[in-house]
């Protein structure tokens, strides 16, 4: 799980857990968690400086990192051992 400049989704859509195709994250996670993951990416794009990586006020890197840890934990609770959730900050 990672956020980068211009990304609006932090999970890989290139997961192939079954022979039937890619993961439908929305169906798996539901509206609320999908919206929270998108908001986490938006926060990064909105408040971090693409040249220095610093967060610009009112943004906070510590707050963004903590939210990422919380979301990664929730993701793990949703998907269990079906996927390896690794948070890249």
C-alpha cells in the first residue's frame, strides 16, 4: 500500500489471486474504506512537496503516516491472509 504524486488509489490492481482476473477492491472493501483510501492518497498529493517530500501546512507527515498505519491495519482485517498488505511510507 503506497501513495505517490498524482495517484488516487494506493493498492495494486495487478494482483492475480485467482485465474479469473484482477481484484475488485471496491466489492471486497466496500464504499467507506475505498473512500478513506482515496482520501489518504489525496492528502499526500495535496500537502506533500514533490521536490522535497516535505508536507506543507496544514498537512502533517506524521498525521499522514499514522493514518496509513491505521488503514493498513483495517485492510488486513478485511482481507486476512488472502493478500500481503505492506505499507510503504
